């Protein structure tokens, strides 16, 4: 049996993936802003004219969420891990230490997205929720850390419900 993945490796890979997703989202959103649908109107202005003014942020949030979900799905399809998890030599597996089924992975991914994005949604919807959103993130970090530390396989909530966990990849044999 493979040893449990350490908390520091999980936090490090989460932070690196988050930064990569933010940078990727900014690039894609800026590209979308530059696409011209009409001679003097960008895609953003076109969509803004179609949407009510107060709901404009929701469009960009949905694009960012779709990019994040796509990033994780594509990297899982190729490596069973995100690029930063691959660098840390981690792999996502099921209880039998085999690759997850597509449905299990999607279930895990949507649970994780829900947990991470609810506080962000609250803050973006109303800036007055900044402190409350921050407290929710601190609670998620504390509860998640405790779950990883105490669970024999190092599973968090979305890992427990999807019956998945991370393992270290075996060391490459030197020739």
C-alpha cells in the first residue's frame, strides 16, 4: 500500500494550480475581450449589452469556473493529476488504487468546485461579504487540514464522497 500524501504537498499543489488557473483565466478573458463581433464593439461590450448591468460579473465568473474545470479534467485525463501534482509525483486513484472512473472524477471535481467557489461567489456578489468569505476559506483550510491529517488515506470531504485519494507515484528505477 502506498503511504499517505502529506498535507504540505497538497497545499503546495493547490496553490500552484490556483495561480496557474488565475493566470490562464486572465489570458483567456483578455482574449475574449479583444474578439470583435461588430466593427467597433468587443465581445465583452456585446455581451454586456445583452446582460443586465448588475449580472455582468457572473458571465466572467462562469468562464473562469469553466476554465478551471476544464484544466482539471484535461490534466486528469492525461496524467490522473494536475500539472503541479504531477511535479510533486502524486496521482489521484480510487479505493483499489486504480484510475477513477469519469463519473467519479466529475463528481469529485464538482464537489470541490462547489466548496471552493461558494465563498468566492458570496464576495463577488457583494463586497460586504469579504470578511465572511475569508472566514469560510479559513474554516475550509482548517477542516480540510484536519481531515487530511486524521484520515488514513489523507482524504478531504470531496475525496471521501467520491472514494478517491492521492498516492505518490513509484520512484523511477535507475538503470
